[in-house]
C-alpha cells in the first residue's frame, strides 16, 4: 500500500469554522475568556441522530466554535492553518466554504469579512503551495434575499486564481427553507461565472436531490450520497456530469449511516459518479481529508488504483485551471507508478 499522505488530491468540501484546529479553538476561547461546551473540548467525535434534535446539537456546537472567531487575525489564522493542514496531507487544491455574514460584526461588514478570507487565501496559497479558492455559501436558515446579497458580493470577487471566489453554495439543515426560493441567488452567481455547489442529499433523500438539481443547477453536490437510494436518479446525475462531494465521517457523525462501511461509496463509484472525498467539519468530527481516504481503503476495500482514481476525480471536478489540473493529475500518475510500501 502506498502512503496516502503523498497522494496528490483536491479538497473540495471544507467549511471555514469547521476547518479549525482543536488547539486553535481552545487558544482563541482562552484569549477571550469564553467557556467552551464539553462537546468541543473532549476527545470524542461528535455523533448525533439524523433528526432535527440531532442537527440542533450539531449546530449548537458549531455556533459555539464560531463565536470565538472575532477578529481579522483569527480569520486569517483559520485560513492559513487550513491550507497548512491540507498541505501536510498531500492536498494540492483546497476549496473552502465561508459565509461572511457570521464574522461581519467583528470586522466592519460582510465585504471586509470576505476580503480578509480572500487575501489570506492568496497568502496561504503562496506560502504552502496549496491552491486555495473560496466558495461563498449562503445559509438555508436565513432569508433567500440574504442569499442574493451574498451572491452579488461573490460575483464582485469572482475569478479562477487562488484567493478569488470560485463558487456559490447553500448549506445548513436541508430541511429548512424552500429550495426554489434560493434559485435567484444561484442565477446571479452563474451569470458571474461561478459554479453552483449547494449541499443536498445527506439528511434528506432522492427527492431533495431532485429539487436541488432542478432549481439550483449545480455543478457539484455537497454530499449527495442519498442519491444511491435511487438508481435512476444516480444515473441522471452521472449523465449530467454533476459531481458528488462525499464526506463519510460527516455522514456517520450526523447519523445518516451507522458506520463508515455503510456509506454507499462503492455504489456511487461503480455507477460512474464523479466523486471527491471531503472532511466537511474536522473540528467537530475529528476526521480530516486523509481519514476519508483511509475509510475508502479500510472500510470499502479500495486498492491503490481505485484510491488514485478518487484523487483524480477530485482534481478533475475541482475549479482549478486546466494547467493546474494537468500538473496535479501527472503527480497522481507518478504516485501510482511508484513502488508500494512493503510490510
């Protein structure tokens, strides 16, 4: 078996606050005299049932973590450390999601909040060698008009270079809001050349995936694992080239599946789906990008050729430039061509 930390890959599903190191969370909380809930200070990964009550527990922990991010310095630190952690795991490309609304009160508004993230993404790209693109993500828990405001802001900073906005997403509890009401925001983003990358098909099943695809016209689906329950739907996603950002540890922590072996990774891959593995919120799930590849290897029995194929898929469906993709794909080929570890 080859070393997964040297497998070149792209990381396409990582949330800003959820990317934070546990040590950073504790330091920021101590600096501000904030007492953290036990769920954020113990050494156990969050695990909740796939219900509204379970989501509330998850969201409460997430909100407590987000509450310590109250300065430009803290925001920059999170971006920089996310890039450093990805670099240590062989990631060549990071597409990090952020809703600047949450941090706006501490830095003078949503525009400064986004510009801080973009500026540090450029700095981190240069320092670590990991290309960092930014996805602006609206929340289902807020009014759809707020999503339009964010889409317009994202459009003003659209581009394909590191440190620019590359996509527009929609996150939070899939049971909240009417998907169709967010369609205008995604049209604004598309007109600016931004890829649509909304969440869908984790907490809710195939009908929700159909709803998201019909109204938001995604290039990729955040999660999308529940599409495996409907072969016809899955075939339609494959035919449309809609990629899936699969986050096995998240699926287990949020109660969608009992354990990692139950995540339908093989079903998706064998159906021809373009899959990119992601860590989602490692702060809460205590599982990073390489852990997802270990799950694919150990729980789903994928050999190195299949793992390399997953890495290639993550690169191909990323929003990196064609030249960057070619270079990363060549490095994946080199990884697979190298001798496997012995013993």
